[in-house]
């Protein structure tokens, strides 16, 4: 287990690379375009017992989570990632480094040559954050920032990953904020928003920074809007002089019926918890630039259930299994690097 440090401190770089291959797709003489995404893969656990983590007990053969089911889950997750083939992908709800290595080595993904940035989190269930990237991106640094609130059980933190492509830096913050079940008033998620915002403030809003993840709140909730400072108006982020803010590309999903990134079954409604948010630096023409209108949800028919919701891989109350994918859809957008 890696030792977690405060926002002001840095952890040693921990990166495992799969043999990279250069991707020449989506390139033009003047710009190179790349896909950046995020996916909550919902409980990607291996089938081996970790005695130090009681949180994996429900994902062991004694509970019906066999090596065959683990491999099938990998097949399903890999097929979705391969369909999008992002250059940069943040993920959450992964048990450990082993599941990331198995995923990147999967036959559907091995040729893409993903590198892994991962640090163990203090989460009670043992689920972690990670970032996968492929050429031309390389990982230059990796740090996990604590998200703490008195009287609350540990949470996943914020994973800060420094990337570089063709000599140009970009920072990605991978998030998985506290769930609504354990944080009913949203105060812990507000702390997470403050932590992520503090990282951006330290790096600088004119730098190229992308904040992505499962925030367990919608873009209009106070943890996102007020504490992280991610707003709907791109114009305000670019031109308002007396207040720095981030631009939330995820607002583009609102206005259409039955659209979202996950479906809250109890209330029969869609949410947009999985978001991609960018700094002012990602909106100018220097370095990396976010492509307007590119934010998308990957939700083809095969990963939806009979009600058009994300098709989960889970054990039913009667002991049978629904062998799907995840309770979240993968979200992504595009960035270009000017030449």
C-alpha cells in the first residue's frame, strides 16, 4: 500500500507500461486530435482473496464471483474500451493493479499499448482510481490527494496524473467522489470539490488541465458548481476577469429526454454523474484545446438493459447473475494539439 500525502506533497511515480504502439489515426497536417474519456467500470475485482481487504469478500468464489466471471467481465469492459479506443481514459472502481494489467493485456486492447498510472486508495472497500494512456501520451507524474472529513470513512481521493504528448504537458485529475448513500447532505462531496479545485488553482487555470470522474452529483449541484467551480458558461470561463472558473462540458447532455450517464433505479431518472471539466487553458489555442461539442456518452444497444439503462454485471436477489458491463456509461470528448 502506498503512503498517501497531502495536496502539497508528492508521491513517487508508479507507472506500469504495456509496450506502446503509435496511433496515427485522426491526424491532419495542422492538428492532432485525441480522445479523452472516463468510465466507472463498477466493481472490477479479481477472484483472489486479499486478506488485507475485507471489501473484496463479496467478489470471491464462495460468493459466486469465479475466475470465469472475472474473465467475462474483463471481456466486456475491454470490448467497450476498444470501441472508443481513447488515448487517455480515467477509470474508477478497480480493485488493484492486477486487474488493470489484466485489462490492458486483454486481446482487444493489447495492441493499443496502454500505460497505467495507479496508486492504492484508502477506500474502505479497496476500490481505486487509475488512468490509462497510449501513444503519444506518456505519464510523467502520479500523485494521490486525500479527501478527508471528520467522522466519515475513508474515500478514494483525487488522482493527479501529469501527462505529456510531443513535449506538451497536460494534467488529468481522476475523481470518484463519495456516494450519496453515505453522504446524504453532500458535504463530503463538497470537500472533494474543494480538494480538486485546490489542485487546479495550484497548477494554474491557464495551464491545460482536465478534471474528470464520477462525481456522484450532477453539474448543477453545489459540490460541482460552487466548490469545484465548474460552470456552464464557456464564455464566462474565458472572459470573466474577477473570478477563475472551470468549464463543464457535461452540460451538453441536458435538454434531451432519457439521456444521462447512469440511471438511478429507485427514482426512475437519469443523472449525469460522470463528467469532463476543463480549465481555461484548454479553451485557448495554445497547447491542447478542447473540441467544442465533442462531449459524448458511449451507450450502444448491447450495453443497455431492457429499459435502456446501463446493463450491469451483478448478482440478482435470487442468486442468478446478470452478466452485463457496468452501471455507468463511458463518457468521452476530444482534444486537439495545434502544430
